[in-house]
C-alpha cells in the first residue's frame, strides 16, 4: 500500500476478492460457466487474481487497507480459504479484514463458524440466501431463504461469535432482508453492491428505492457503494452517479462505504476510473462525507486496525 499525501483522502476498499486457481477450487471460475452471470461474459476474470494483481490495479490510489469477501471457493474449502487469506496477509500486509463463508441452514453451521472465529482477521460471514430469479417469480419452497426457520436459527449464531453479515440479494428481496435486520438488531449488516439496481427503468428504480428505504430504516444496516455494472452494457458515469447519490441520500453518509468489487468490477471499469468517478460524485457533499464513505465507516463497521 502506498504513502498518503496530506491532501489525499485514504481509501479502505470494503469489498474485493483474491483467488489462486492452483491453490483452491473455484467452481464458477474453473468448472461450469454461468451464462446468466449478472455482468454477462466473465471469461476475462477466469484466471488467477493474486495480491500482486490487486496491488497493480490500485497502485495509483491511496488504498490503506482492504476487506476480502469470500469468493465462492468450493464449499468444502470454505475454512481453507480463510486460512489462505491469512497467509496472504502475512506476506502482503492485506487483506486487513476477512468475510468468510458458512451456510446458515446446515447441521455443521456452528462448527464452521467456530473454525472461522479462530482466525483473527475474520469479522463476519457472507452467506447468500436462496432468492427468486425475477420480481414476479414466487418462492414456493422456503428452504434456504431468509424466511426459512432453519436458516434463521443459523443466522442467530452470528451474534454468538460477534460476526457481521454481508448481505447480497437482488432488489426484490430487500424487504425480506429488512425483516431479518429488524429481528436481529445486534447483528451488523452490510448490503453488497448498492442493492443491485439492475433495472434502470423508472419502474425498476422505484422498486429499488422502496427496498433500499425499507432496509435503511434498520440502523444496523450499512450499504456498500459498489458494483454499478450492468449486463452487457458499458459503465456510465451519469447513470451511476444517480444511483450513488440516491443510496447516500437514503442511508446517510454515516452508513455508506466505498467498495470496488475487484476484479469482478474490472469487467466494466478500471480501478482508477472507478475511484476518480466516486471522488467526483461525492465531492459536492464535502470532505467530511467523503472521508466517512472512503474509509472511516469501513474502519468502524469492520473493526479494522490499519
């Protein structure tokens, strides 16, 4: 990580990934290709993305620390991913916090959480609930959803270990997530990728805003300003600026965090262009707001020492 100039605002990247395809197995990168991937063609990232690659991407930016989010490594290697990331930290000095994976509805949920808790950088869990593919597609089976009693029992264990939850759902499930946040007010929750405002039509954005507003009523929920990419579409500054400012207006500057989602976001935008765009978008809110969003809030939420 580079030295920070006196006029620069430091950056905590609150969401990125690393993977070594020779060390671990990542089925989505190595086995079955997913045509329905939310950004479209992702063959460009089906290769190693190591600490040196991340450092090269951020070399021009004042990044002082990072949060690594589980990268869908094979689920029988979820604790091995955590161990590997600690080895990366020992060599490279980052990541500075780790969000690991555990299923919430399995018999071994508590055992897996305990194994993660033995590693000092682990701050929370990302576990994706079962969701419907479209707003108009009901879920007849509750198993694995945010309404599944077994899933909720496992979720309740996060408080025992002092873990946060990284929430990743499409916008039509934000209301369900708000119900979970209300039921577990002591569990910090970080909404990934600005709630995925994929549908930029007036109707789609209205649905996204309603879900975001409902979720933001829960004071334990923060939002990551990240991943504004759309399927098979170029990255558009003006379009994404509207999303960023709406999200900040809904959640407030004290509950928003900058996050890159690299290398995935790199399918649409360079790291420098992303950061420079965010600086310009947030600039009119003032330096204090930019400092909170670029690093202070992430330090607080993920209890980081950088």
